[in-house]
């Protein structure tokens, strides 16, 4: 059965696109904000091949899968609750047996960069997303299954799905990520400088920050610093600072009743309108909606979004 028309914001994901042009049936899909996208599929009696996608895919079998196997691992079979990870750049070929349903969480390398630094105290280039086939792990599967059960058309449920997606990625990194290099990679900032820069930046998020100030803290020229920073953090300095500002905004919106102009001030953003625009571009909801929805939800566990 041909898949439903692809959503514009998901069609760039090659794994999604392969399935959209296969016998698989797309049941529903959504963009969850923060660069995360999700889709639930049904498939049967099919064969698919993924060739070096530019993004990562985390997959969980919801039903069936007993007759499905990967040509590179013919002795393994799927079943409900089993996880697969198809990292960027991997190749795999799959034979689909009886009817099955599964959820896919799509994410880019950029979504892992802050998590690698904050959760593992390692540079993103040192962290390798594993290629996993039919693995059982409730720490990753639990939040992914809960995410799949939500109505993503509802703003509150979509925001909860965003948090569950972050939780699944954090658990995946903490439990399964491997070192991409046997020896520390060359170039970039040293570990002590990287840690000092993180602490220095977080202590000054309520202030205007410049590349020059950050470079001076690292004792480097601006040009050299910008290049070394991207090498070590996986993103540009301004993108990292904005990520930290919006994470602080989330915490303030979740735990305080401060008005938006005060939240913007404490996060180093120019105005409440600037906060609204940046926040909505990243999460898909306004700060006011986020506050109302998040205050109505319980906190998640150890692997919640930082």
C-alpha cells in the first residue's frame, strides 16, 4: 500500500522518504520541534534498503515484526518492544514478513551535540551513535513507546512528545553511545578549556555575549576560536549560546511565574517579542503555551531534556 503524502518537514529525512515510496503505510507523522520528527508506520511483505542517510533514526516495534530480519544480521528477528538504531551514514537491507507497526524518531547530529557535551562531558565528534538491530532496552523503549501513544495534533501532547523524544535520545547516548576514536581527536579546544567555557557562558546568560569575549576567555583569536569551537562543540558559538538561553527560558517558564520580559532579561534576550519568536521557532509553541502545558505535566525522570 502506498504511503500517504509526505509532510514537507519530514520529506528531507531519507529513511522517511524510502518508506514513503515503499509498500509501507504512513499512519501519522509530526514535527516535534528541536529538530525532532516522528512517524508511525505499518508494513508487511516488503523489502527496504537504507543507503547512507544523512540523519539518525531510532525505531521501536509496536506490533508484529517476528518475520522481519536484516540481511546483515539474518539470525535476528524483530518483535514488539525491540529497538533498532540506524545511524547517519549506515547501510542496511531489510526483509519484512508479516504485518508490523513501528515508530520512527528522526534526528540530526546537531540534536546530539549539546547532549554529548552536557551529559557525557565529551565532544560530539568523540561520540558515535551505535548501529543496533532488535535490541531490548526499556530505558530507551519506554519513552519512545509513550511518545508513540500520544495525539501529536494536540499541542500539550506534542510538547510532551518533545520531552519524551529528548529523554529517549539522552538514554540512547548514556547507555549505548560509543567512542568514535580510540585516541582523543586532534584539533578543537582542550577539555579543560571546553569545561571552563561552558561554566563561564552559563554564568553570563543574562548578559550580552560576543564571540570576542568568548575567544578571550579561551585565549584565542576570534577566527581561530570560532573554528576550534565548532570542531569541539559540533555547532557554532552563537548557536550554542542560543541553545543555552532557550534551555534557561524553559526552566524559568516551568518553575516560575516571571513575566515574559523578565524571562527574556534573565536569558539575555533583547525583549519579550524576541523571546517569543526564538522560542516558537525552536519548539513550535509560544512561551505562554509552553508554560501552561508544562506546568500541567509531571516532570520526567533521569533522562529528561537538560
